[in-house]
C-alpha cells in the first residue's frame, strides 16, 4: 500500500489543534503517528506557542502518548530568540512579554531578559503567548516600542484552541501593542520563514510534509518554503474556509484526521471547492487539492 506518509522522510507536526486541544489529546492521533512497517519518518514537533520550552512540550507530548524528546521539538520562542541574537550584540537587554521559558531562550542566545526598564529603553521587545500577560506588561512594551526599539513577535495567531474552544492567542496581544505603538513586529512563527526553516534544519531534510490545522499559519508557512502540506480538520480551519482560501493558503492534501497518513491518497486532484464531497466518500483518506496558482507549488 502506498500510504501518504511513505512519500516523505519527515513529518513536521503542528501541536495545538493537530495533536491536542489544551490538555486533551485528539482521539486517535498518537496511534496514527506510530511507525508501521518500513515507515521511518523523522517526527519534528513545530509549535507557534512560545509559552513552554522544548523539554516541557516534549514531556506533555509523551504524557499524551506521542514519541517525543526535547530534540524533536522546535518552538517559536527559539526562532524569536535566534532572530534577536542575529540582530543584537551580546549582553543587550530585551524586554520580554511572555513566560519565563521565553526569557530563558533569550538568555540562551547571550542576551539579557528584563521585565521593566527605568530610564534607558532596552534594545528590543520580544512577545510570546502567556496566559498571565496583563496591562502592566503591555504598557512596558508600548513605552519601549514608542522609543523605536526592535520588536519581535514569536507568532501572530489570533486564537489558541483548547478544550473549551478558541481562546485569544498571542496575535490578539500583538494587536493591542500594534494599536498602542503604531508599529509592526518582525514575526518568527508560522507562516513566516524563521520557525519553518528551523524545523527543516532539525529534520535534516526538505523532503518533509507539514501537518497542521490552520490555513493561515501551517499551510501558508509550508507553501512559503515550497513544502507539501496536509490540513487536518481537527482544529481551527474548516472545510468552508478551504473552499474560499487564497492561493497562498491552499494545502497539498486535506483529511479529516491524522489517520489519513497511514492510508492511500484518493486518486486525482480536485479544486478546493470540491473537496468536501470526496472527503465524505472516502473517510480516513486524504484528498489531493488542485493548486489554484501553479506558482504556489
């Protein structure tokens, strides 16, 4: 059987909405990633969420039944810190809006994380998701941004899926600072290239399939690097959104769940608007989507 996963040397896997929702595992997802037969894809877990470090992410994944170590995890916090390290001198201060794990990544590249400043603005602001971000944190960042310092956002996801639905994501907090500062950040996470480039480097191959639940991050990010992608309908994006997607956000494949990795692809390719019928006819299998614009693939 020519399974979808067998075409690739690595799977670059999104987390929220693809493997779990909040603390709850998505039914059947761990089993779908178990190697079968001669399958030996490198699994790289790629998250836009900058709240936790790789070791904590890997621990959570392992608790849910996924084979993961810290070396298998690539986060937007790491990508954001790398961007800062490339642009600043060692020891310069970076105002952190986010978790202590984000601050640790900043420190790991030789910069000094701070939470407040008095008279002299820091060299940069870095912003990542934290459930405890409050007005004083945003205010400190706004003061620094108004002084003209570098601004790096780990990601700009407007929402964050959890077991109750869609909560505000880092992008919602970025929007607040954008409004307060009249500035635009550099962005490390998907769909922008830095995080995806880190994931490809970690995988050790460009023959990789990007797997995710969001058209505007996972799929657009894959298209931007010329990688194939699989959209699973277990998280944010819906089949109706696929039908209306811009060329930059059209996936290579669509499936109801990760089970499709271990099944043959439905023969042929269809326009985004025609995907729903084929998915109903072939549950558990992926449908190839006909590219809207040949320059996208």
